[in-house]
């Protein structure tokens, strides 16, 4: 262990010692270290003398970098981070957060290199570092390494490698909710639009116009982030193979959190578009939407105004992308109709029946008017449904007030999700290149939900954290596994670095047939399956261990997963229904007969032509059986697993560039840095291991 250079621990040398609130604190050695004494005498920042026990040389505290290196723009350049790999300790990487802190607080520098990774700290305020002059500086540079770290440096590196290597590129932006992922992704897209736009085409503006639209319909205020993306997206910017000018774009989306439409946690809000629509309707006197300020809507848990309530950018973006007036009005109608339908309440008649409350009638009429639905049929199918009693028999049965409310919410979430997908399709059509027979090189920008850990964690958090596990594994594969295997193949003298491999977590989630997702799908097929029976099945079939754990209390309705970022307790309540994502056939057929929004629903489950309004709803047992089979084959969890696998296939076929976003505090304060929170995130996302 003498290789640990104990001779450096001399009087006057600076070291790091652990601190309860600051994580680490600087101290000065008072007496030359002697291996015989088994201790080190230091003085901390409060001028208190401390004696640190040193059982062996591995217990020596980390040395502080020379002052000249503090604030360096690349963490791998710090001198005391270049020890031999077998002598590495996590303590030495942990103290690199201090370098980030100094850059952030003293230099107002939010970007720092960590080898091939760009660390981006959210300043929670606007900075004047993204203008056209800055873009041209990076584009005209002789290499990103010559300039300060910046999202533009990553973007230029991707663009130049696309041109030089003729290989598709991806910029993977990750970090927890509120860390600034969406902003980083937007600036990367702005960079490409600026350097690769053409005078004769408006395509670069159309690519950028997708951002305000997707933010309006897919983002919302959460307790951690005022503009949180409640869906994931991978945007491919297509380039001409010869000129490298932008020729088009394409967007894939993942797992919209549609449960937010009907329910939001305390202190959170619905999607921005609902508030924008209310404000816009009142300002422009759109009386037919009936969104006046005197009406309270049950689906808007919080009506406190935010900077995201202005609809002007949304409308400008739709016009830029060529949305017709009819398409724009359809969106307005759908958003307003959902708010009105959310105010439809049900009154209990007896244990098996319910009816619409008296106060609900005006909202029902507005809902039907806006969507072009037959009001009597809508009223009937909000309080009734069809049940299959035999091989070929269907009967109409009444609903309890609770079931009717469930059906209403499921219907409206389905309507919103379908509108969301339709808008994405319109955007992709507007961004598509004129020549569709050519395969274009592309740079993809991935902006997907960050790791989430709330007081109550449900199916949505499970899927989001599963996605983050898969992305973390992709990062591990590229940065650690593949690099080190390459060194071995080439015979380079190299000491293997141990890193946190999260494959066991992914195995627990997606293994077949005994994985969490498979067991969930299996329970969804059981006629008497419940969240509780599924929870019991997890404990009976999955071995408890480091990854899958059982809480000391409440194990009947919860389970624990040790994720790469944190330990999360999941509540099983709602898992089965959210995974089934049930929408009743008779309600879908009702929507297909709309005279206004039929375009959204005509192909949602089949391509068969449907009868327009005025006709009777007729569903044959064969049709219902076919639809049930389709739904049974495509649960939300299985769809999400497949879409993640497709995303990983795409990412692995590109050269990746990594941006790790850090949330420096939880109160969204401008240029505030919480040491504990920063170190937690740096440890979790693999940045500190990258330094090694």
C-alpha cells in the first residue's frame, strides 16, 4: 500500500475530510504524517484541530487539488484523480463535486467536461450564452476541446462526426426531473437549425416549432419542476448526404403520463395546454368553448398562473408547421370538451345504478356539442356498458356511480392520448423530407423523463425508472464495458475499473417468465386478478435480495427495488388497471360516430369504416372478441418494453454523446448549490466512475 504516496501528507498540505452537511470540507495537515502514529492531525475550516485515525494507508483522506487546478473545465484533468486504477477510492471522485461547485458559484459556469461526458448544472435562470455569435464560435472552432464546455460543443462534435465518419449520431440527455434536460435538448436542436439551415427552406424553423407544441401538450408543473416533461421523445434531425443541410425531421414519443389528465397530486398541475386554452379563450372571447373564468373545472387541481399559460407560442408553432384552421379548432374543441366532461358527476340510484347529477347536464351538452356526439347516446353509455354473457350474447348492464366515474376518466384519458398521437403525426408529416424514398443520415436528440422518486410511487414511476435503468446500462456499455474490452483486445496495459452494473435490476423487471412485467401481464389476464394478488405473486416467485426487497411494513401493497440511482418503494395500487389501460368498446364506437373528431378515432383500433352519428351502435361478439385479443396482447408495460428495445437498437447503431444534467437544489433557486444533492446525482448517474 506504499504506492498511496504517504509522503504527500506533510505539514501544510490540504486534504478533504467528510462533513455532515457539506459532504466534504477542506482541512490543513498540522503535523507530518507518520505510519507509526496511525493518525493524522489536521485543522478544519473552523480552525478546530481534529485527529483522524488511520488504521492503514487506504484510510488516508483524499488530497485536495492545487489551487491552480480548482475550477478546471474538465474533471479528468484534476491531478489527484489520476492515481492508478487499483488505488482508486470513491472518496477521491466524490470531492470532484467541489470543482463543479466552484465553477458554478464563482465562475457562473454551468458546463464542465468529464472526459467524454458533458455535465450540465441547471442554473434555474436565463443565461446569455446561447446567442448566434456563440453558435458561430463553436461551429468555426478547430475542435470542441479547444473551447469551454458547452451544449454547443457536444452538438458541434456530433455534427462534425456525422460529416467526417458518415455515421449517425445521438445526443443522450439524462438526469432527474428538474435537472434541465428539455432545455439542453432544445439548445442542441437550435444549434443544428442555425448551422445547417438553408435560405431556400423553412425546415429548420419547423423543426424548432415542434418544441412549444410538445411542451404544451406533454409538459406540466410538478412539485420538482415547473416545466416537467411527462413523456419521452427522440427527435431525429435528418441531413442531406452531400450538403449536410437539414432536410427534415422525425419524432418518436414514449409513455405519455395520461393519468395526469384526470388526477394531479397536491401542488401539481395538469398539462400546460389546459391552462393555455382557458386563458386564450377568455382573452379572445371564444364563447362556444364556455371556458369563462367563473367556471371551476375538476380536472384543474391548481389554477395558480405560471409563465407557461401563454398560448401564443403554441399557435405560432402550429401555423409554422402548416396546421389548418380546422385542425387547430379541433384541438381547441378537444381540450375544452375534456374539461367539461371532467365536471360530469354521477348520482347513486341504488347499489347497481346511477344517473347524471342535475348540475352535470350543461357540461354534458357542451361536451357533446364540441365533439359532435349524440347527447342521448353519450348519456346512455356513460352510465351503461355491454357485457358478454356467452359465446355470442351481449347484454346491456347499468353502472354504479364509482364505475361510471372510472369509465368517464378512462374515456377522457383515451381522447387526450389519441389527440396527442394525432398531433405528433401531424408534426412528423410537416417535418418529413420531400423525397421519402431516400435514407437520410441523422442526429438524434433523446429527451426522456428523469429518474423519479416520490412519496407515493406508482406504475408511471416504475416505467420511468425502468427506462432510466435501460439508458444507464447503455451508458455503462459504451463508457465502461466496451472501452475496457477494446483495451484488452488491443493488448493495452490496463487495470480494470469496477463499476456499478445494473443488469440485475433490468433482469428483475423484464425477465421471462418470472419478471415483474411478465407477472403483471399474467395477472392482468386473470378474471379475479387484483393489485394485491399480483403483489403476493411477486413475493412468491421473485427471490428477495439486494435488488428486489420487501418493506418491513405494508408489504401486502408495496415492494422495493434498489435502482442504480436510489431505493424506491412502489405502491401496487392501480398497477393492473394502468397496465390494462381498459377503454370500453361502446365508448370507442361512440367517438367514431362523431361529426367533429371522427378523424382521430376512425383507425384507433381497426381500419374498418364506421357508421356516422344517428345510427345505432352495433357490436358483434366476434368484433368484441377480436378487440379484446388485441388489447390483451398489447398491455402498456409490454408496449413500453418493446418501444424501449427499439430505441436502444437505434441508439446502439449510432455514435452516442452524453449530457448529464444535474439539479443543484430542490427549491428551484437561481445559482444555489446543495452539496448533498449534487453528490447524490453524480454518484447515481455514473459521472464519478467516468472520471476514473
